[in-house]
């Protein structure tokens, strides 16, 4: 990337200090595009200056929609990973079904974000067939909402899914997407501690963000998590009151 460093540095220095805002994210994507990077999916062949852009939707589907719209405005395609076991949102609920449908309609992939922790306790190591069965079950559920590709992302991945290929699906942590290329993630908002990564991106990489960590205004990690909890409780309360108290009937 050295031959492109000076060029990208001249393009936009406004991303030097990382802010977890939609405005910063938009500028970051523009900087990547101006530096010659192209965005692709897990099903595409990877070459120099290719980025597989992935989003693990752990906290907020609303934030995922906001990022999907930004990307669509810039002509960027990415992959959104849906946590069916999330305590904060229900992908089968009407509002969230519409959110996922919108993300897909904007040209993005929507795939399962499978939590192995929902099926196996710490210390258990299932065989490949058991893992593939659970993945297939979750994909079948997600197919009632969108049309997922054959890729899968794992939530808080245990060591036994890292650097591993599976017959039944395309693993986001397979070597060709993980150890054999660059892997850059915003987990726990770690980019704040090392903003220099913007100037030192690998030639080919998987770039992971968590939409719930981003917003209109900058906020810290714990603040984003607490806000996601509050929003989920408010939404659940509103829906429950509407169904059971405000004119709804139970038979």
C-alpha cells in the first residue's frame, strides 16, 4: 500500500481522528474509494485493493439501516450479519423484517450471524456436521425474511470456527477471509486507540464494523450499549402496550 499512501493522505485528512459517527464513516468510505479500493462480497474472487465489508448487527437494526443507506449513496455494497438470537431485536417482528428487507433492497447481502454460545457451552467442541446443521437451521429462518447468500458470520467466535473451512457454508473466518488477508475490526471501538490504521490498511482485507457502535453523534462503547438496551426496552414496551392494553384483545 506504500505506493498509494501519499495519494490517500492528500485525499482526505479528516479521518485521522476516529469518531464513531455516520459522518466519519461516510468520509472513511470515500477515502477508501479514492485510494483505489473496491468493495466485494464473500462470494467474489479477491485481489489487490479489494475489501470485503462486513457488519455484525449485534445491537441495533436501526443503525444497520442507517449505514446501509450511506453505503448505497456511495455505491458501496456490503454484508449485514443478523443475530437471530439477539436479546435486543427480533428479525421476525414486522418493523425489523421491513428493516432487513430495506437493507437487502439497497444492494447489500444479509446473512446469519450465528451464536455458537446459544447451542454449546464453553469447553464443548461440536463436530462439523453439528455446526452445519445449526447454521442451516438459522439460514432457513432468515430465508423467511430475506434471501441470504451461503456466507455465515459467527458471533463472538470460539477458536474452533477460526481459520476453518466448512462444506455447508462459506465461513467469514475462513483463512482466505481472515488469516490470509488483512482483518480490521472496530470491536469495542478499538479504532479510537489506534487511528493510524487508516493510513496503513492492507492491500486486501476484510473490514468489520458493528453498526450499533455508530450514530449521528459520537459516543463511547458503554454509552452505545446502554442506548441499545434502552431503545429495545422502549420498543418492546410500546409494542406490548399496543397489543394488550391500547385496544388490543386477547382470545
